C-alpha cells in the first residue's frame, strides 16, 4: 500500500487532498495541530534532531523571520468520513527519515 504523510496543508485543501489520496488507495498520515503541542521552529527542530541523532548546536539568526509561528491543519472534513490520524508527528518524521535513508 502506498503511504502519504500530509503536513503543512491547511483547511479545506488538506481535507480534499487527504480524501483524494484515500480514494486512490493511499494510507494517509497527517499532522493534527489544531491544539498544537508544537508551536515553534525550535520545538520542531528538537524533534527532528532527536530522530536523526543530531547532537550539534543550532545557531538562530534572530534578524530573520521565524515563518508562521503556529500552523493549523483542519482535518474535520476527513474525520467526518471516518479518518483518524494514526501516528504522531515524531513518528511520522521518524518513518520519513527511515524511508529516506533506505533510498
């Protein structure tokens, strides 16, 4: 079965994409961040660093914008069809990283 990891697609677009992928036979994993536990780039970097085993230091350029401070993915439409996220953000990153290393 093909697997899709949806991140960074918000609102109806994310819902429509997930529905389309499900209809095409994909196993869909998504990030639900409506009441986000991760609100900063540093928190996301901490997860990625842990997954890939990065032990170095990170330098932050505070003169540059931090991007969108909080990204919210509305999956209410796809949930109404019975879809539920099955993995956490960290597990999704871990699986993606393992897949990438195997390529």
